[in-house]
C-alpha cells in the first residue's frame, strides 16, 4: 500500500507532474479546444468529472480482477468503463446545456480516447493507491488538466491580435507556447519529493 | 487540416511514383497523409516516447503491429459489426491487441518496457488507430486495409525517428545509444525533457508547412 500523503499527491498531479505538460497526456484536446477561455474551462470540468467517475470505477474493477485472478483483462475492462462513462456524460450535457454540447463538438465523444483518463486509471493501479488517494489523485489530475488548458486558452486569446508568419500559424504556434509553458512548469520540480 | 491542399500540390509528383492503386494506398501514409506531421494525430505517444531514437522505433513498431492487426480484424468484420456499437467494438479489438503487445514487450525486454512505461498500454487511446478503423478499415477490403495500416505505421515510425534522432542527438550526443559528438560537446539536456519534445515537434511541423507552401506557390 502506498503511504503518500494526500497533499503531496495533489501538488504532484497539479504542478510537478502535470499530465499535459510533463507527461504529454491529453495533447489532442489541449491543442484542439484551447482556443477560447470559456470552452476551455468547461472542457476541463467535463474531463475532471469523467476522471473522478472512471477513477473510482477503475479502483473497483482492479480489486475485482485481482480477486478473480485475471489482471490481463484490466486494460480491456478499463476502456469499456471509460467509454460508458463518456457516453453518460455526453447525454447529460446534451440534455442540460445544448449550447455547451455544440461548443465542445467532436471533442466530447473524444474524451473516450483522451489519454488522461486511461492513464490515470493505469497510474493509480501501478502506484497502489487506496480509495481516498485515488479520489484525490483524480481530482488533482483534472485540476492540472484544466489549469494547463486555461493557461493556454488565455495566451491564445491574446495571440489572436498578433500577426505571426504564415508557417507558424495554428498548431506550430500552439506547440511552441506549450513548450514554454512546460519549461516554466519544470520550475515546480523542487516543490515535493518526486 | 490541409490535406486537400497537399493533395493538389503533390498530384504531379505522386502520380508518377504511384503507378498502381495498391502502391498509392501504402505510399499515402508516408508523407502525403503522414499521421503525425500532416494529420496531427497520436500526439501524446509521439511526444512522450521520442526522447531517444530507440524508444521511438520500438513505440512505432508496437503501434504499427496494433494498427495492422486491428485493421485486418475490423476490415474482415466490417459487415458483421452493427453500426450503433461500432466504436465500442473497435475499442475492444484494439485493447485486446494492445494487451498482447504489452505482455510481449515485457517478455522481450524489461528495460524497454520500463522506458516506454504506461505508453504501451496507452496505444489503446491513440486517436490514430481508432481514426484508421473508423475512416478506412470499416469501409474497405482486408487487403487495402493491410496496405493502409502498413503505410500509416511506416509514416508514424518515420515521424518518431525524425523526432527521436534529433532529440537524442542534441540532448544526449548520441544516435541509437552510439555517441557521435566528442566529449567536449555540451548536451542540451532540455531536448530530452518535456519542453524539448514540444519545441522539436513544432520545428518539424514548421518545416513541413514551409515545404507545403513552397509547393503551393
């Protein structure tokens, strides 16, 4: 059993080992929906929600699979649970806020193939977190993802007014900003024990 | 992205090279529709494992294997899988092959398995594989799907090697673990750290954009 304190898990997942900027997870939505601040925050919210639910499901699944001695089914069962959760969230958002549903567009069903979600399930299994630790880890990763997305959206909103040369427009520029953000996040490395 | 424009720009060149449709099916994945540089798919694994050339190559081969096997299976089952549950079925098929690959790599080399870490398991959520299943294998014959998978896989390996060699060369002074520069070379450690991945990919994309623009003029 892992004895890491909850506070250390939180700081680690949000700042030091930020899923987007240090582990390169969830780059697709990071590049895709970081154009506007509003969509970015809502996307972050949706991802955090899915993260928490799927993390708890993964915790239960892991115990179950360990009990019946079939660890090789882990990956397959995780992805099924994630796909189902995303479907649920999609129906929920469509019902509650059609505007948000349209704004997120294709990126909503693509949360299924967002590496952050599956990676969280795998990491928490590897680290042997208990139930509460899993919950904190899921919340912190969601917060970290949202933080990266919001930072990027803020910068890109300002960049709309700038006029970069043609060859760096679009993805290239976003990647360069991401590089600089990653560079500055490396400064958090000394905050906690890795 | 701008696949349309690239198509137009390259038409003359590719017509000459691709005399038969089969060759074209394979060749399109290499550069014209390169999964990383043109379609900008599968970024997560591209950035994460391209810190050395060897890791990149291993990841590329693993992804190609999964892509090939799942493309074959999906193409042969395309008339059996009901439309409503197709994505879920694709994910199951892909996850099965990824589990196999994961165990195979652990059996072959523990060191490599440690270096790639969770990213082997994360091939499941590589958008490129699901994308090929949805956009190609579910609509085409098995033979064409095989060609498509091999082409896309090779394109992915090329992209990973492009990133991996440069990052390893600058960050570690070596290629495939063999030192190239004299000892006096000061390594750019930043290149093998996360920011280096972002910068390197940006630079490669910029090169591709510049080439596209030149052809368009």
